[in-house]
C-alpha cells in the first residue's frame, strides 16, 4: 500500500481530531484568529497543545504547518534558502514563508528550543505589520488574512538558557494549558484507547502520583500523552504494571531508585 | 608458590608498629600467639585489617586482633571486614566503648548476620521508599527511623524500624516497609486521627480500649487501601498469610463479626463507623497487629496536629487575604490608585465541580476551587498544598477558614521555624545542628569516616573600601588585554564552507564544481556555507583558600585575581560562583559565600571579594564534596571547579600530610565521577610533589611569582574553557 503525499500547504485535516476542551480555549483561539492575533500556547509536555492545534486547523479549515524547533534551527530553515538545480540557483520557501503565502496556520512547536536569533524573524509577522521580510531575495511577503502564527513552549523547563525573550512573548495572546482534571482525563483516555473505566481511573491515579513527585526526584509528572500510550498497551493485553513501566516510568526518568519507586507505586495500584 | 606463614617474631614486630606499643603498652604477643597458628593468607588478612583499624584506635585494633580468628571461624572474610568497619564507624559516631562492644559482642553480630543478608535496611531503602511515600496523595510525608520495633506516625513523619527481617526473603522484608508506609498513610489520609482521643481513652482500661479501636480501625483502613491501592492490598494479604504461617498465628473471629465487617467495609465507612462498632464489641480478644500495621501513638499525633492546624489556619487565611486584595485590585475599573486594605471578613466560597467529598486529590486535580465574589480564584501552588493538608486533617475546608485574615490578626513570626544563625554557632552549645555533614576518606583505614565533617555556609560581609578601585586602576592595561582576548572567545561563530546543507550558497565551491562538470567530472554536493555557532554553557566555581597562611601578599593577589577574572567572565556570560573556605578541625568547616550562581555580579560582590580575609586552616576534601553537591543542582555542559590555594591540605587535627592529600584526592575523584573538571592554581613551589597525585598531571598550575597571579588566573581560565 502506498501512502499519499501532500505539500504541507495543501494538506487539510478532514476528520475531526478528538479534543476535549478544558476551558474556553477554543473560543479564545477563534477570536484571536479573527482578529489576526498570534497565539502562544503554554503548558507542560503532552497535555494536548499539538492536538489542540490540529483541532483548530480542522475547525478553521486551514492547513497546519508544524515546525518542531531545535537548537540548530536557523532563520533560513524557517524563511527559505537558495538551492542549486541544473547549474542555477533556485529559491525555495521555508515552512514559514509557505504558510504566509498560502494562508496556513504556522505552528512553531517548543519554540524556546530554537536559538534566540532565530526566533527574532517571526517578530514582524507577530505584530500588526504581518509581513515576512526575505532579505536574501529582497522581498517582503504580506500575510493573507487567513494566515495565523502559533507558538508553544513549556514553562516547566524554564532556566536561564531556555526562556522566551520578552520582546517575543509580548506579541502573543497566551493560552495556558494544563493536564485535565481527573474525570476529564479518564474520559480522554477511554475515548482515545477504548480501555475500561476502572483501568483508566487507576492510570489517572498513577499520573497524579507521578505529578506529586515533581520536584522530589522527577522533573515532570506523567503527561496525558504517556497515559494514552500506556492505555494503548494495556488494550493490547500487556499487563498494566508492565505498561506503566515501559510507557510511563521509563519515559520519565533514568534514575534507578526512582524507577523502582515508581514501579512500587504502579504495582500498588493494579 | 605458597608463602611461608609468618613467624611469631615477625607478627610481633608488625603489631608493635600498629599498636605503637612504646606509648600504649599493649601486649602484642597475646594477639601474635593466636595469629601465628593461622595460614599465611589468613595472617595477611588479619594483620592488614588490624593495621586499618589501628588507624582509628590502637586499643580497638588490639581487641579486633584478639577476636579475629574466632570471627573467621563463623564468617567469611567479606563479613569480617564489614564487622571491623562497623566497629570503626561506631567509634566515629559514638566513641570507644560502643565500638569495643561491637568487637566483643561477636556472637550477636554473627547471629544477626543473616539479617544483613536477607533483611531490609531502612537506610538503604530510603531512596525508593521516600518517593513512594511522596507519590501517595495528600501531605508530603517524611520518613524517619524509630528506635523501637514498631512503625507509627505523628501525621507528618512515618517512623519505621531500622531494619526488618521477619521473613527469609529480602523482597518480603522490603514489602513490610512498603505496606507500613501505605497503612500509616491511610491512617492520616482517611481520618484515624480526626477523633478526640482523650475522650475515647477516658475509661478504666485505656490500653485495651486503644487496642480495640486499632483492631477495628485497621479493618476500615484496609478497605480503603483495597479501594485505592488494590495491588498493594493483595500484597498485604500475602504478607498476612506468610506471617500467620510463620508465627503459627490463628485468625481471631470477633464477636458480631459479620455486622462489623459489613459496616466497616462499606464504601463510605468513616471513622465514626469505627467508633460505632467499638461500642458494639466488648472484651474482644484483640489480635496483635500484623507486621506492617505498627502501633498508634495518639498523644504524639495529637500534639503535632494541634501545632500544625493552628499554623496552617493562619497561613491559609493570610493567603486568602492576599488573594482577595489582589482580586479587588484587578477588578478596580477606575484608574485611581486606591489602597485595598482588606477589612477582616472577606469571605471565599468553595466551588465543588464534583460531588465527591473527602478526597484530597480534588485539590490537586483542580476539582475543589475557591470563589471570591462570584469569580474563580487562581490558586498558587503553596495555597493548594495548604488546602490539601487542611483537608487531610478535617476532611474538608472548615467554614471558618474561608474568611480572609484581618490586618494584624496573626503574627507569622510565631510559626516560623526557629532558624539558627550559623555565625552564632560557636557561641551556643549546638555544633552540628543545621549544618551539612560530609564523609571523609581515611586512606589508612581504606574506608570513610561517616558524617565526619561539619560544614556551614557563612555570609561574608561586604567591605566597601578602595580595594576594588585600586585593583582596576593598577591593572588597567592588563584588564584591557584580558577583555580583548575574552571578547575573541565570545565571537566563536565560524563560517563553514563546502557543506552539504547550509544557509547560503558557497560561490567558490559552485564555480569549482561548475568547472568540474564542464570537464566531465561529477558535480559535488558540497556547495553551501553554514554558520556554526557555539553557545557556551559553562558553570564554574572558584574555591578560594582563606587559610591563615595566605596572610599578606598572597591574599592580596588572590583578591586581585578574582576581581579581574570576574570582570572578564562577564564578557563570556559564563555562570560562576565564588566561595572562600577555611576552618579548624572537622567540627568547624566554614564556607564563605562570596558569590553564588544565582547572584548577579555587582558592587556588593566586589565589596565581598574585598573582604576576603585569612582565617584558619585548609581542610579541602569536605569543601570539594560540598561543591560537588552544589554542581549537581546546576545544568551545564562544562562544570569546572577551580581552586586557588597556597599549599597542601592542612588542618589543626590529623588532617596533615598524606591523610589530607589522600582525602582531597578521593574527594576530587568523587567530583570527577559526577562530571566535574577540577583544576588547581597554586603558588606553593613544592606543589609539584603532591598536586599531580591529587589533581592529575595536567590539571594544575604552579605560579612562581605571586604578582603574576592576576594575569595567570584569567589566562588559565581562558585556556580551560576553550
């Protein structure tokens, strides 16, 4: 079977991605979109930021171009660069320029991972100018009304090295995300994986236990995404304790004592 | 070839040196007569260990030598060594007599040897048990050792016995700890302590009454555990069965059993159901608690609870006051800068999203929320923690807690933990309170002295004199040079040519490639330029010797070096900290905070550098271990520990010569294992004799001319970090 391939700006999400709102984030995002305001999503890893973006792209019927930022990401990676083809140089748009031209939603995931000088290129797009200067070809692209810029970051990582510059963050409407409450999280896990309510409840309890350990040995507690992973394994008849170890504990820490402690917690629950 | 056994005279000669007989008058011959009958390998083993013990105490070593053969009859060499080291540890912590009794009480040690092989030792299990306890919801519980045999809780700390060895398998013994923690957690969490115990025990036989209560309450608590932690509940049942089998215990059926069971195992059974059942049963024969259930100490728990409840009420109501005034400020629509001084009595309401009660997870998962004047209030983490703790105590937030505190209603000072001023340490009677304890390596014993050095971090007062100004003026030209060379380091971006991927086209490469193609060769794909940027991620601690021997020129040069270095490190943006160290004996290791990682380099820091004064001695190992601990809290790809010193490690007591050098070496090795690079800059001309042994051949610099120190230190730093 051959998979279909799309250009990112032509790919529209057709089926509604499952997303369970925690508050009024959908209304706020829509309002910001209508008013052409860029959006900043804050929240711990795996709490549903990317899923929310997919959901909004489906809802607004715009293509979603996601860039996962890393510390080697340069401005050229976002804007575009010259390539050589048949002895001539050809300009190729980067994902940001494509989004601007085609009125897509450009989502820069984990933007703090990118170097600070890279993030600066989004500034003219993120205020009322809404233009993207492309120095190398001496052009300026004006964003179409449908274009939307969204960035995400995890304040939990906050250290001197990884913080968002004030000049960047003060251009965005900020939406704060957190893990859903226990009942909602149970429902999410059940809908995503089809496991029974009792197991889902225990998984959520385990997640709370690990979140209580944040700061006493763990940097982060288990995210909803990890719970979904564990639940999927359980659904495939992997014993719950093994599923918790492989999908959650091992993903959270390498510390041997901590792993034992987390296994003791999961084996107490199941 | 087997070596010949040592002769009596050879052994006596060896022991005479170990025991220093000309001073101690120990009769080496007595021990030698026993040892001479052994094989050569046993002789070597005993003599070697005797020498190691003698490094601690000669008399102890003599007793060891006298008992070693008997010990070897009962235990293998590994265990005998552990026995000897247990005696020296006892000597360190308790003194000669307790150490002697470890040696003399050999039989007891042999008897309990099996505990050491299959039992669970609390100190070893703590790294696992503590996160386990923290993972159970509610208040963050502490774990401590009890001197008794039974576990119990005071509602904040879980007290567990030092070791458990009821079962033959270590896994089961560990499980006792785990089950104890969960059981005691359940007592706190499900309201065992929410009843007035004075009233309950106000009867003719309070002990019997408490026993009865405990038995019934255990039934209820285990139901709670079954519901919350079904996996652990199963393990508890297995433990019970094993215990019954092993101790041949019979399960006792209580009168009215069916009714009681029905009542106490119901989903909504509360503490009042236990009390209700208490009245139903009389004169039951209470079974002894199971191995993990421990005992109840209502007096202790009551006292701790009372103190906490009072304190938390004050903190909570004050937090509400702050939240209320913040809320009113935010809601103010006019621009007038009105003062929002709260009247007492601003009332908050609880908004319950779910109708479940008595579950502290509600707070954490955001189910219990507070409303103020109809608006939802965002709760900071510390308030959430307070709410959790209050709910654990009462099962709810009592209505009177929901009124914000009035002005001056509470004096928080009353509740603040009494913090000792470390500067007063020698004026008072406490020597080890509030200090950090570190091990020290004894190379003769080949073993650590446990919790041996007492380290305190002290503040160094800033001294605002003209030293900084003079230094900057004096080294004006040098500083300019240094700045220049450090600036070059900063701009380390390199343009890489002929890359497969890159930001721009490499025209030279393209022209060349074009030429290649025209001449019929294959075109290369390396046609791009790429900017390679290196971000520095360096954290460095400067440890400055403040020993008495630095008085005068050296101290001056050290301070000048630090000023210059700090000025130029700023250019690179490296994180740095400066600490001064000195002390006298292991009881008094003093670390002076000059600049911590969190502090910004400013005039106050400069003034502190100016105030670096020579103090006492140089006991280095403990400070290096402390620095390692500090570094472990810092995330950096390069961690560098630079020591500025003027001589060998040296202290008033035994920390001289080889002992000090070996301990320092061991501490540096520990730092190395944690990924810390150590470097020493010294002005001691003899340092070449001992520094290579301590730091390694390439990790030190000896500076012959003190006046050169400021230049050299910066220069060395530049070399080290590039």
